[in-house]
């Protein structure tokens, strides 16, 4: 009897475990928003932790040059950032921090803006270091700044997958559509997904997405995917005040359970896409491919 139960548990565990990517490149998701104050960084950090809990090797790059706070939410104190790697003062391994659940964190600093001005030898060395990171991670989330600044767009336009964070607030909807419009016009191959944060209920989340979806289809001829929604939850603000991720300190709260659903849905969607089209839509995949495309955009 006990052997039968143990065997059944092993079968369930094997079904629940996410598949590691079979190619040499990790999956890269750029997290962006049309405006600030929508909880973008909170979504990125807690989603990364949910994937790490599922056994994936996950990294997060804080590319918000104006308000970098991934490290604060994770209780980390970075002394070096991406700019030190680009300048050659540090290796990528030296600036990688390990957060909860084995999550790998890279502080961006002003590094991205500096990429346009470095010499080719430095650039080649930096790209080589990214190639190694490609092999050691399954998934990298890039938390960009809000809006459509040059830095935000350089990531979003180079990416094969963008997760747009919006809320039911009318100004958030307007600004989210503005971001989607730019991406639809200039990044024809990217998968655009929307997550609705701070909803009152399931219906509210779907209503927000459907508004964005309908105008995107009508005026941009562009499909959007619904990644899910995260409800308004007092535990989220409490966790922010404690400078800790709500997914860790309040794992049974409504927001944490919603993040679990989003994490599973995005994993399932990626597995389906890999089976149908294993090669990156924009050519070379992974972190290396994204940065190469981004550098081309920056230098134009």
C-alpha cells in the first residue's frame, strides 16, 4: 500500500515539474508598463520566485535605471552592477547575487545606457559573458522602467516576449495601449502578453484585458495574450512595507495564489510554443540574442 502511494506521488511530482529548456538559450521575458505605480517590479519579483519554487533556474535583471528596487524587495545589497561588467572591472559572475530560492539577481545600474559608447573589444567580452549566463539559466526576467523611454524600448523592441503590466485605472489602460502600439508597430514578432494587477475580482481583470485586446485588434491588427490577473490584496502593501516579497511572507494570500496561476499558465504556454516553433522568432535566441538586437537598436 505504501509503495503504491509513493509511486503515485512520484508520478504526480513528475507531471507538476516544469520542463527545462532543451536548447542552449534561456527564455527571456521583458516586463514593462505604460506608467509607473502599477506594481510592475512586484509582479516581476514574485513571478520569478514562483518559477524558482518550481525548480527552474531563474534570474532577474533590474533594468529600471530611474527607480531600481528589485534588490530592496529581496533584501539584497548589491555593491556592483552591470556597468562594472561592461567596464571590465568585474565579471558577470562577480555581480550576480543569490536571492531567496536560489534566484539570481543582476543590478542594472546605468549599464544599459553605457553600451552604446563602449569599444568593440569590451562589447565582445560582455557578449561572451552573457553566453555563459544563457547556459546556466532557464529563464530571465528583465524588469524595465515604466513608460516608453529609449532604455525601456531598447529591451522591449529586442525581445521575443514582453509582459505588459496594467491596472484597471483608466490612465494605466491608456498608457499600456501606448506601449503596446509602439511594440506592435516596431516589433512584429514579439509575443505580447498582458497581466492585470490590482483587480477587484476575476471579472474586473478580464474586462481590462478585453478592452486592450479589442482596441489592439481593431486599430493595430495585433493579437494579445492574457497572462492572468492579480487581485488587490492588503498583504501586498504589508509585504512592501516589510521590504519582503509577498509570495514568500504571505504565501496563502490572494495575490500569491494568483501569481502561482500566472506562473503555471506562462510555463504551459511556453511549452506549447516550443513544441510548435522551437526557434526564436527574431533569430538568435536567449540573453545573447536579445542583447545583440538591443545593441543594434541603440547604435542606430
